[in-house]
C-alpha cells in the first residue's frame, strides 16, 4: 500500500521539504566524514566523544538541579515569601531589587 502525500507534510511541503532534505544531506555527509576520521584516529575520536558526553551530563545535571530547586521553592511557598520581604522594604527596595532579580532567575530556572 503506497503512502499518500498528505501523510508526510514536512517532506512533501515545497519549502520545508527542500530544507529538510538539504539538512539531511549535510548531516549525512558530516556524519560520514566524522566516522571516517574516527576510524583513522580512533583513540582521539573516543577521547573527544567521552569528553563531549561528560560535558553533556554535567550540563543536564545542572539544568535538572535548577529546575528541581524551582519546583521545590514554588510548591513550598518560598517564592511568595521571598517576594513579599522586598516589597515591604520601602526605600531599601532599590538595594534589594538586584538580589530579588537574582533569586527570581534561580527560582524560575
């Protein structure tokens, strides 16, 4: 049974299809190049891949920790408490606003 053209709108769309096809050819050619270079210098290639994976794990764990902190602070009501204190500070709010901004960035992730 053949596939209809409306089942694959990204591939059959004139603008999106050509862009996706071009990206596929570029990605496949780069992948072929990297595999060939890796076969020639396997030890350096493996060291690079391992370094990349370690950096990726560190980045993912960091983002997960920030999102976990944001979740805990939002669910426990600490976000409201941290926002109410500077709001009641009056004239000192000028000095506390930068700290409040930093806390806001940490809380929202």
